[in-house]
C-alpha cells in the first residue's frame, strides 16, 4: 500500500487512519495481543478477507501494526499492535465509556 499524506486536522487524521467500523474493531481485538489472520476473521463475523487485509496493510503502512511471518510449515503470520497502536487503548476505552452513557431510545415515543 502506498502511504498518502495525512490531513493536518487531528480528528480528520484519526478518521482517515481508522476509517469505518472494522478498523476500530480490528484494533480492539489486537489490544488483547497478537492474532493470526484467521483468528481476527473469527473474532469479527461479517468482515470480508479483502477488508481485513486492506485494513491490516494500512495499519502496517502507518506503523500501527507489525506483521511477523514465521518460517514454518505451514506458514504462520501474526499481527501485533506497535507502541503507537497500543496508544489507541485509551481512545477506545474513552469511546466505549462515552457510548455507555447514551441512553437507549424510547421504543414508544410520545405522539406529536
């Protein structure tokens, strides 16, 4: 993947790097430690192999994830967050804490 210049605005930069819900969920899974591709797919039902590969490559390009290929038969590849990627822990925890403060919508809103 070719690295493209990132926006100057921090929020725009964050959204460029972690575009879409899958990117954030991949990081969430990797916060628990290194995972193989198949483990990530199993942990994220509905993600396509193409999307997972694309996000992992983007993360690798920008130094958020490292990819380690072990010279074994069969080949084993693991993905792990770098220290930069680990810094997302506080961000994701803050997002989760905030989201839990949002009340469930009233299933029977008052008529106007």
